[in-house]
């Protein structure tokens, strides 16, 4: 078992990483109350819900489940309202704990429901995708999408604990494993060049799901995220670097329709664009960008965005949460392993960055 | 000018109480950003919106307004969504400040929008009713109603400042002034017997809107609330005492339909029931309850609830946020000026408390 503590001004909590946690009540017991609402989706429910319900019931926990449809396109107010309705119908009170059993979409929605139901009730993250294990379950960002922008409505709200069961990766589709690797590669690019080299050396075995390598990789990413969140819980400064590839990525998701590209796939293409923007700014060489593209390809990820008009890119990016006083801010790479923030006001720079991918 | 500071673990902020604040930019300037969204309702907009917009524009602030329908029945997700939509249409970002110009409904909704738009943006309360000046604008409770329960969806989120302009009380309808006095009387009953005597001595002049008395009364209530919130920001303990009369009151509002009884009116009747429950528990005498009823009458408030069935009372109260592990908790009065919390499990006690007001 590996573990670490996430320390934030509002609240500190543990992350446990181990195969078999879903069958071991001792990991749940210190972090839940006597009444529990499990929020999950149809896909994950088929695989793991019965096991978890049985574990809780066998240990005297009063639990009920809320099963939502699967996919980013359901990360909406309607789904959130289904959670509220079920909580109210079951007379959930401030001593009820929400368990988020699923990937990033479930974690974000269940976390936001926990943040706002009766002005806040406890919740525990049980991430079931690589992406949520290395990224979205840690750090307390919760949200739903709005038709005009991704994650526009949300809260910073920390869980009581994050329980990462390595066994769930055995049932993860390849496309989802790749999507998770996009965020893993993001950590390496923004802050750790040695980790980037480690990934390049081990990418083939990782994609074959070597458990030891996956455990090591999850711990490393969670530790990087925990360090950044401890410095900046509410994204006033350094935390924004975690959005490497996300300004372009969110535009791709919004343009294509949520769920058509997986979040990780959009971030992968977004990181290629962040690298090309960094070339425009004189930070990176073309060879650096190619190196990123090669690693993404080996991880089964796109290394280019879909083609759409510059005006669309700008329109979507103006709704980004990193916009301040109307200026679009990008996470760029000063070199591989070191990210920074740049305000780009010159549309020509964006046109040059995107020119291969604009319609002719 | 009178002022005080509300100190909470998450954030400290000032309350200013003065006639004419809406015409004095110096009270706004330290607490707002260069872009501002004013959230208000149709009624308040007619009276004060132009004045405020002019003040801000004349001082170089980029502002736009969101005007919602007036009334508790509009404290819904639909209204909240109107705020989100307007913020997105105007490209509001994390450096945009929301000004809540209105009573408790506007303050609660605008505050919740601020708490959740892009995971939190700054906001300033400008309460325009006595009720919101003495109670709801202070302490960071924000919320919307859900069809199954009042204030069920919300967040604890503190404003940057609370600006109380005494002049706005001149346009407040008598019924709203009375509703505000319900919360004022609540403070006296739950924590300050001397203040109760002061109110009994001055109630006639207060209802004639004596400005000095109103200023004194607002300061005293805000100070009591600030002290309680400083001890217990997220209502784990002592803060629950502020809900005196509210468990019964929320049931009245839910049963009658939001907006039929004003919140303050429902709280007034709820306090009479809390007193009668306190009699049942052997704390208060019948004379104490009569004394409360007389003061409520002098303040133009109901001293009895509407008639409906016991099952309805219990059904509504089981959705109260003070329910813990399924048990309904009531704020009761050990004596006039001292409140406590009691868990009532014996339905006979509730039946005796309500028996005058149950259908025959």
C-alpha cells in the first residue's frame, strides 16, 4: 500500500493506493458516516456497485445508490438534479457521506453535489479511471458543464479521502487508459523532465498495464498535484499550470460536442498546440514538439487537433476560466519540464500556432 | 457611520451602516474589481438601480445588470441559471465582482451564483430590506430552494463587504419592515434578554422608522450574528441557535407555497411554536409565550401559524437541514434570552405543541 496526505488550508486528507481497496472496509471506516449515498454511472455500476454495496451493508452502513448515465455529455445540471432529488427522497442529512464511484465526470458531479447539498456534506472519491486517479480526484475541484463552457459551474471542495484501487484498471478500456496517460504526460511536461524520461523508457510496459509501474506513476502524479494544491488551493497562481493543454483542449471539447473527444484526448492535442505556441514564443524547438508528439502516439493518443476555424477557437477560449480582465492566458512550456503562464493578445501568434489545423 | 468586522476562518470582511452609502463610491471602491455584475429584482431596480449604475459608471467601473422577478417563489434554479447565463454572455471572469442589490432572496441567490460561478468569484452584499440587513446578508449562507425543501442547495461563502444604506428603509413596505422585525426579535429571544426589554420599550418608535433606533438595532443584530458566525462558520454547533423559529417556519413556508407567507412572518409564527414547545419541555411559562406574542403583534406580525395536519408538519420538518441521523432537532428557549437545541422524538410532544392549530 502506498499513501500520501494532501494538505490544503481548508482541510487535509489521505490518498491510499493499493490493489483490493474495494473489498477492504478498513479503508472506508475512518472516512464515512453511518449513512452513505453512492453516486456512480451505469458502466461502473455493472462492474463494481454490488461489491461496494455488499461491503458497506455487511459492515452496518445504511447505503443507497444513484446511478447516472455514462459520459461527459451527462455532466450537466440535469444529472446534478438527479443526485439532489435522490438525496432528498432518501432524507439524506448533513451526516450523510457521498461516495463518488467512477471517473472524472462522476467525481466532479458527486463532489459538486456534496459541496452544495445543504451547504456541504462529506464525500469520498473512489476513482475508477487512470485519469481520475492521477488528476481529477485529487485537489477538490468539482464542477458541472454549462452549454457555454466546460466546468463553468462548480466549487473548490475537498474530499474526506481518495481511495485508489489498482484492480479497477484491469477493466478499463484501452481508450480510457490512453486518456489517463495524457494527464500523466502533462505532469511530466509541466514540472519534471526526469519523469518525462522515465515515461519515455517505460511507455510500452505501462500501456501493457504493468501494475508496479502504474502504482509508481499514480503515486508520482498525486504527489505532484498534492504539492501544487497545498501551495495554491483556489488557483490564484501556480495551480493554473495544471491546465497545460486545457485551454486548447476545452475548445476542442466544446467545438466537437462534449463526449465526442475524451477529455484526455483533447488535452493531448491541446498540449501539442501549447508546445507549438511555445515554439512561436521562442521557448521550444520543433524537435521538442516532435518528442511530445511521439510519446503521445505511443500512449495511443492524438497528436493533432481536429480542423476548425480560428474564430471558433477564439470564441471558445474566451470562455476559459483562466481569462482575466478579458485576456486569454495560456500555459506554455519554457522548456520540457517547466511551464509558465503567458497572456496572448496578438491574434497572429494564435493563427501561426494553429495554421496547420485551420480550414483552407 | 457605524461599522464592524465579521471574522470567519475563511475570510474577514466589514459591515458599514450609514444613510447614503448608495451615493458614496468610497464605500465600494476597496471591495470591488473593475468589472461588476449587479444582481437585483424588478422592484428594487425601479427604486435604486439607476442610481447605483450611475455611481459605478461615473467612477470608471464596467458594469451590467441582471434583473430577476421579485419574491421567494423565484428563489429557484431557473433564476440562478439566468444569473449564470448573463455572466457567461458578458464574459464575466474570476475578476468580476457580483453586487447583490436587494433583500434576502437576491442576496442568497447572487451569493450562491458567486460561490459557484467558475468555482467562486467575489461578491458584495447591499441589503435593501431590514431582514437582510440584520440577518441574511451577514454570515455567508447562500442558497436556492428546491421543490422538496427550502435552502436545500447552497454554500457557505462570505462576501467582500456588506453595505447597509439606512435610506433604503424609507421605501420599504410596512409588511416587509415587520418581517424584518421577526428576525430582530429572534436575536433578543435567543441570546439577549436586555435587548428584548429594549425592544419592548421602543417598539412603537421603531415601527415609525426612527432612524437612530433602527441604526442601533441593526448594529446590535449584526454584532450578535458576527459573534456567532466567528465561533461557528459552517453551523457545526452554536450557529444552529440562529434557526430559532425556523424549523416550524420553513414548514409553514413549504406548506403554504413559497412567497404566500413572508419568511419573517413564518419565522414569527415559528417562534411562537418554539415557545410552546419550550413550555411542553418545562422551560417557559405560558406568560413568557404571551409576552412573545404581544411583541410580535406590536411589530405587525402573526402570532399563530396557519392550520394544517400534524403529518404535514412532520413531513416538512423531516427535510430540515438540522435533521441529523434522521432525528428532528429544534431550537428551544430555556428562558427568554437563552436558546438551546433539543432532539424531539416523541410525536405526542409535537402534537401537544401544535394542538391549537391542528384541524378538528
